[in-house]
C-alpha cells in the first residue's frame, strides 16, 4: 500500500463503498483511495452517465485516465463501478453484494449523496414534489444505503459508516429550510443509530462540511420566487437564493452562456454579481449543476476529502467532525447562543410543577446541579448516551 500518512494505519487494504462517486467529492476521494492502495465500489448515477449529463463528465474523465495511463493500470482491478440510486433499496443491497463478491469484504461506507432545494418555506408551499424529492434523496436515500451495509458489518463485528452532511445540520439558513431539515433529519437518524450499532463494533461518523460543498458540488433546484421575499419589497433576511445567485453570476461558464447586456469595462466581483443573469430569481423553477472549473472544484473539496481519508477506518473516529475553520466558528457561535439562552431561562426550565406535592424547587435544583457536574466530564459515544439516560431517569424519579 501507498505510505500516505493521512490514512489511518491498516494491516491490509480496506474496501470502500462511495455512494456518489461521480460527484466532485466522490471523484477526489476515489483518486486518493485508489492511489493509497485500497479497493473501492463506485456508485454512480447510471441515467446521467448514459445520457451524457454534465454530472457524469468528471467521472468519465477518470475512467479515460484509468484506461489510458499505464500508471493507473492496477486501479482497474481495485475499482468496481455500480449503478446506485440510493432511493432504491434493491440497488443499495446490490452494491453491498457487489463489494463482497468482488473484494471479499466491506470496511467503510462513505455516503455523500445530496442535492439542494432552494426557496423560502412559503415559496415551497405549492411545490410538494420538490420537498418530497429533497427528502427522498437526502434522507431516505442515505438511510437505505446505511441499512444495507449494517447486516454485513454486524456479522463481521467491524465497519465504519461515514455520512457527509454540512454545518446546515447545525445551523438554520434562510431560504434553505427544506434542505436544512433533511440534513437535521439525517443527523438525528445517525446519532440514534450510532448507539444501536456500537455493540457490534460498527463506528459511525458525521462529517459536516462547509455549506459550499453541499450546494456547489451537487444538483440545485429552486422554487419560483415570491416578490414579497425580495429586497425590493423590503424583505431583509439574507436569503440564500440571492447569495448563491450573486456567486453564479460570477462563474465564467455562466457568463459565457448568458453574457451581460452591456459590456463591463472594469469588471469586479461586485459588478459581475450585479450584472446578471440571476438564474435563480427567474419566475420559474430552475435546475442546474453549478459549472465550476476543475481547479476551483478540487480546491473546494480538498479539506473535506482530507478529513474523510484521515477518519475512514480509524480505530476511534469522532462521532462528528466539522470541516474548516469557518464551520467550527459558526457552530461554536450557535452553541454559545444556545448555552446563553439556556442559562437565561433555566429557572423556567426547572420550576415546572408536574402535580407532585413537596418541595420541587430544591429537588430540581439538586438534579440540575448534579447534571451540571456530570456534564463537565468528557463524554462521548456510549458514555454520553448513558449520561443522557441517567439524567432522564433521575428526572422521572423526581415526578
């Protein structure tokens, strides 16, 4: 195996399943995994591949590279490409079977399938199919894939499930309500599942990447905008539709396809943002893959892929890993706000009378104090779960 120090030490090559190996994150990870000497089952969107979709362009380039470059010859024997639509339980199970049949085992699942529906809640009010598709892809799809690998990992008492989400699993974002809710649902599922599979020595890690990873490297679909939510109407919330539109306006591929009506003599980021074409604010539903350059894409995903290779197969991986200093700062600020609000209303939290006679105030103050002292310890995994159950039991006893 390659001596890449970024990968955890292993006595033998590992076998990975990557749920969306035809996305920028999947392609970059694929290259590093194969270069390291591991084996990989690459799940792809078969329809996009056969139709020549923009989405499949990067993956087809990888296949061409493998076929034509002598240095990549051994990659052919260590990669298996499978059609994988996570919304199909049968295809998820077939991918697992393919890994076992081809490589004899399965060590790591990296689930990175996602898409983004953009629009305010009210704008999505009549777009029920879009909302359902968001959850089918971002929640039920990963759930199907995770459920498919558990029996094999459980039987071997070994395995690591890595799920790529984003800081949108921690932070609400105006204009991304449905996208954020699908991420929160997936993280709640994973947090609960982690306790259930821990006795089988199956690890589960949530990797929270920056918001750009989830949005700019996958399909995005917008609901038609409502004028009431426009800045012109006095709406002041920083809607993600407008932020993303300004970014897309600057992309060379977008500007080449939709040239500005007037020549810009001295282009700058602000003039480019303001010059259109404002694709996401058109009075229609728009679907596209952001056309980033290869160099821009590789730079964008580098931190996330580095984190995944450093964590994948680790003996003691984190339950949750936040990628990038901006993400860490944002989550810290959110946790600070939650803590401050908790302290501000702690008296209301502990003083509720559930109908039992006696001095509740002293009893509940004692419970809170004890919970605080236990919470000061470093807790994770089963210890954190035990602490949560302990506190719940103590509260129940006090009723």
